């Protein structure tokens, strides 16, 4: 790539700023994203092989930065909160605590790859991208491990326990339904 960053800035700054501002809720967020775009352009300029593709490349970086902004803003729930979150009374809080302990115990029974993926993402707070980097696998491989781990965990939970829900779909109680998960081992 022969085009210097200054030339790119002069050529694209105004239209790129409009592009980003149209897609974000406020000027401060747009400025932050625009700064990220220029940082990515600067650090990855050597990866552009064809000067004719410069505009498409710059706008793809901008689109991805906007997506990243919204992805970062999306609230995330830990697995224990999505399965057993409740705010009604002490009895339901007790169910939540028992179920959270059961979930953690069941995660320990998963195959190594899935157990590690769930522990690092759900309890360790890593993103799936960070998981992929840490394990030295592709992002799609990391996503597959987390999804398969969650699926196996869900199957284990529903094979082991019967759940009762309130009208909003929150777990209000659960009962073991097999010998492998007697009350003291399933809900320790």
C-alpha cells in the first residue's frame, strides 16, 4: 500500500465522519468510533494489497467499528442469572442459590473442552474472541465450544431436574427427577 495515512484522512475524513455519525446515537460516541477507525486503518494499512480497494476497505473498517460499538453496549447475563434470576423473596433467592451451585457442579461434569470454555466465558468473564486467543483456536471454534457446552449443560439440567416457573418464565423451584441427582448432589 503506497497511500500515506494523511492522504487517506484528507480524502475520507468528512464522508467517513458523516457515515459514522448517522449510525451512532451521539457525537461523543461517533468521535470515539471514528478515532478507533483511524487507529485500525493506521495499524492495518500494510494489509491492504490493492489501492483500488481503498474506499471499500476503509468503509468496511468503519462498519465493523460501529458493529463493535453496539456489541459492546449489549448487556450480557451470566449463565446463573439467565437460568435462575429472581427478585421476589427469600425463598426464590434460596432456589437461585441452590440452582447456581447445581449448574456449577454440572459444568464440572462436562467434557474438558466444553467445561473450560464455559468456565472461562461464563465465570471468567472472557469474550469468545478472547477465549479463542487464549486457547489458540479459531473464533468459530471457540463459539462452537461455548454453544455445545451450553447445550450439553441444558440437556443435563433438564434430564436431571423438573423446573417450576412463575408467570414471567423465572425458575421458582426445581426437583431432582433421577437417582444421579439426588437433592443433596443436584442442589448442594
